[in-house]
C-alpha cells in the first residue's frame, strides 16, 4: 500500500482564500461537517466584512495534491496583560454574526492523517486555540482536541448554548401541527384568521434580485423596531454587519439558499423571517415584526408560515440555531448542544492566557447580571464571545 504524501499549507491572503472557492465547495460536499456556516460563501463574506484585526490562517491539507482537509482559522491578537500580547487561533465566522456548527472540514477516509497534520501545524503556530459554536458531536474539532491533549496541551470544553430544531421528516404541515397538539393547531389558525379579518394578508418569499435589497432593509427595520423597547439588538447594529448581510444575501439568492419572507397586511410589511435553505435544512437566522401589531401575534404567524413553507418545499429539518428563547420552543421540541473548546499550549504563556480568558469570562457574567441585555451583548462581542 502506497503511503500518503501529506502537504500542509497556510493560506494567509484573501486572494488565495478566494481561489480556494471551487475546491472548498467540492470538499465540504463530501464531509459530515457540511453546514451553511462552513461554506466558502459564508466564511469568505465574513472575512471581507467582519474579520477586523484578525490574520487569515487557513490550514489546507493535501494528499498527493488532492485537498483532503481545511481548518478555517484566523489568528486574533489579544492584549490581555500590559506585559503580554498573545494571539489565539479561532474559527472564521466567530463573533456576533452568529455562525453555528463550526468545525474542521475533512474528506471521509482521511481523518487520521489530516488530524495529525493539522495538530502539528497548530502546535507550530505558537498560539492558544479558542473554537466557538462547536457542536457537541463535532468529530473533527474533538479529534484535534484529543491529539493536542496527547501533546500535553490543556483542553477545556464548555457547553455554551442549545440549538432548538424541528424534525420534519415525513411530515406534512397538518401532521406537524397535529404533533404539536390540538390547542396549538387551533390557536395558530385562529390567529391567522383574526389577522385576515384586518385586511389582505400576503406572505411572500424573495425570488428576484430586484426584490432582495428592499426586503432585507424591511427585515432590518422590523428587527430593530421589535428590539428597540428592550434596549436594542446587536444583530444589525453597525455598517459592517449590514454590508455582510447585503453581500451574503445576494450570494445566497444566486445559489438558491436565501429564504427571506415578508408578511404584509394591505401591502405594509408587518413581520419578516430571514433564513436559508441549505441541503435539506431550513436555518432560521433572524426575524422582526412591528410591535404595534404585537397583539395580532404577527411574529408567531410569520414563523409558523415559514415552517409551513419549509415543509412544503421538502425540508427535513427546521433549525432555530443557537439560543433558548421561549418562542423557539413554541415550535421545537428537540435541541442540540453547542459549546466552546479552549486549548492551551503547555508553557507559561498558555497558562497566563488561560487566566486572562477566565477573567474576561467573569467580567462578562458580571455585565449580564447588572446591565441591560443589549449593553451586555456589546461587552461580550468586545471580548470575542458575542452571539447572534
């Protein structure tokens, strides 16, 4: 049997990242890690608009020239102590944009050599590693952590959130409502009928580029209206985030992934759902509604109609992504756990880094106890721990 010839390369320029597009897409299509948030489209767009001071540090692994693995990483510098400035490797897509299910991307049948090669490259980088939004069953990130542990690295795994989801396999819209129970079915239909008594109701999906920009702006406005009484939201609170979604939604529409719905009453936008259909999964990303229509339950109606649309187009899962907000459990009965892996090299800098991270985490917990949610979210983002 011919031994594998393994070659590792570090991608540090946006131009080289862009050239990877075709190979990246082919590789992820073979991988169990195939999720929207690991696509080249999502991560390259994130890099262009939201990478900040990070340094691109994508690791590619090739066997006899064939791409067999990708570690979609960036180096984030952190000044944690006056006398210490140390970098941390983290996933592309990290931060308030809310990328979930992050992992290494590895071609099936090549896991062992790929993990060994990536472990050696990470050790050589001389930085701590902080991997956020990792699913509890992420095979590749957990394998990397195991290998680093064998090299005397400190490994810390923390559960950080849950992702509620609906298994739609085999369901029609009616059978799904039946599963929720007669009271739920009756209440949803009653609310929709009551809204229809107020005027002409239309729930429409963006299917043309000419409609995408206006619908996205309506979604942002409705989201901000919905959260303004509660101190605001960090989902669309800066120009870079708006630019990210402007470009990402354009790419997603071209790929057939975009699911941007607007609920209108007499042609006035009163609620919106921003999601993506990738493979067989509908990802619920954001929503918004006019709080003046809250008594009509327009937010709940819009989410329900988006689930109905997902069922009717053949999706087998509706994923609400991270967050345990009560409205998600109005629809979902199951959850997945996601967490954070922190990996520290076996030397003094690693120990100091760990202590500083723990101090940052304590500061975040304190902020959440004593500050409004929106302010605490902004502090969390500043510490590199923000969430959508």
